[in-house]
């Protein structure tokens, strides 16, 4: 009788292990048709100051299906991590068949966690790639706009600047000489212009002092919009590299799950199970490294 | 049929005439400057009339020159008109440049177009 039960348990464990092994190694991300984000590198974006540009893109992303999917998946990972912790503590206190059942459950939940994390990586990669594509298009457009400056046009702008400087430089003395005589009175245009200039100066000062109008900075140093865009591209490239590294962690976790499954099968066949070693949680419950402890223990 | 064609042509002409032909700041400045130079060079004008007309033109030119230099739509507009206008500051902004140099309008203009006392003294009467 005992032999029959042991054989049945071993067969069940074998089936379960086979299922886990089949699914644990490569974890394809779920096809998310709604999790999309298609921002456009419009002229409006190019005209925005650097920090507004980033905010506009972030706001656009926040409204996208990709952002919703990322948030939902992050919440699911948080819940899954909690489930794993609960199961781990339950295994410590259980024994006999219940312990075996809980260990099966623990392995199944680990597999589900890996699937969710793989999906999270896929979504994060999509987000970073889309951002890089938008920033690169913006950089290209800015380059094209500057390339549109022919030597003739550059010379004209230089002449215009020179004329404006000379004009502004001599304006005060010219005004004194022109309006000294009673023959030449100030025109309505001159009076209204002076009034408007005062108003414009007050508004410009207010804009310059506005906290939301701060110039784009990297490490406290003011930078051009092109530099800022390159910095944003670099940050997203770093995000992609991190996702790639985390995928390696995920691969190792998958390997451990399959080894755990083999060990469980072996234990059931042998009738003995090793004691689990419990460890306490991490700072960020959704970070893939916070779940490592759940995988290094059986 | 002929009547209809005539009517259509007439209607087109009336419509074209009714549309306002808006000149830019540079065109307005050039027109006013041409009138001023014509007044300055007019041989058949008594000095008093000339002074009155020049004073009126000068007043208008002061404003027009300021409008041109402050016209943001001209920045980088690479047309022959705009290029020519900024090629020579002293001729385009005639009133401001003359005042800046403490010269009368006519003296300044003659100097800019290359007519000086010296060149006139060196000139000879001859047959072309």
C-alpha cells in the first residue's frame, strides 16, 4: 500500500517536474496588443524647452496602453511576491503531504512570477526603445533644421544682427538728437511702442523668474537641448542594458526553478524533503533582485 | 456666351482690385525714402516747401526704420529685397544713420552713394 502511494506521488511529481521544465527555461512575453505607445516627434515638441519636452513625452506615455500594462503588471508582480513569501513561511510550518503540496504550489507560483517578470521586462524594453526612437527623431529633426541654413542665409542673419546691434546702440543718442527740437514730436507708434516694451519687459522678467522655466541642467550645469536629448537617449540605453542584465537574473531563476522541481521529484521518490531556509524581504518588492531569496531556497 | 465671358472677366478684375495688396515694412520704408530723396533732389521746389515735406517724411521714416529693424518676420528671410536692405545699413536706415553721424540727410545720402565735394571738384564736363 505504502509502495503504491509512493509510486503515485513519484509519478505526479514527475509529471509536474516535466511541465515546469518545459516552461521554465525560455519565458516568452505575452503578446500585448493593447500595450502600445506610439508618440510622434512633432514640431511642437522641438519648440518646447528641454525639461518640458521630457515632461510632454512622459505625460504622453502615462496616457498610453503601455503605461497601463506596465502598472498593472507591476502590481501583479507585487502581489505574486507576497504570495511567494506567504507560501515560503507556510512551508516552514507544514509537514507531511501538506508540505509537499505547498512545495508544488510554491514552484508553480515561482513559475508564474517568472512569467510576469519576463512580461515586465518586455514592456520596459518597449518603453525604453520607443523613447530612444522619439529622442533620436527629435535630434534628427533639429539637425535638419540647422542644416537648412545656407551660407547666404547665415550671412543675412549676421547682417541683421549687426544692424540691430548698431541700431539699438545708437538709439538713445539718436532719440536725444531727433526729439530735441520741437519740430519733431514723438509719434503715436513711438509712444505706444514704449508702453508695450515696458509691459513686455515685465512679463519677460516674470517668465525668466518662473520656477517652471528653469533651464535644462545635467548635474547642475546648464546644457543645450541637443545635449539634453543625448543625455535622455543615454539614460534609456542604460535602462535597456539593465533590462538585459535582469533577464540574465531571470534565466538563472528559471534554471533554479527547474532544479527545484527535479529536487522535489527526487525527494518524493526518496520520501524525504530538505528543510527550507527562510529569508526576509527586500526594499523594493517588485524588483527582480528582491525575489532572488525566494528562488535560492527550496 | 460672349456676354458671360465679359462678365466673368469683369468680376475677376473687380475682385482683384478689391483685395488689399499689403506691402511689408521694407516696401513701405523704401517708398517713403524714395519720396524723401525725390523731395531733397527736386530742383523746382522752394526751400520752405521742401523743409515742410522733409520734416513730414523724416517723421514717418523714423517710425518705419524702427518698424523694419524690429520686424521679426524679416529675420533670416532670404529674399533679394531683404538681402539688399540689410546690405547697406546707412542707406536703408537713412534717418537714424544720418543722425548718428551728425550729418544732414542729403549730405549723408550723397556720401553713401559716393558723391563728395572732392569727387565733384575733380569732375570734368565732357561728352558721353
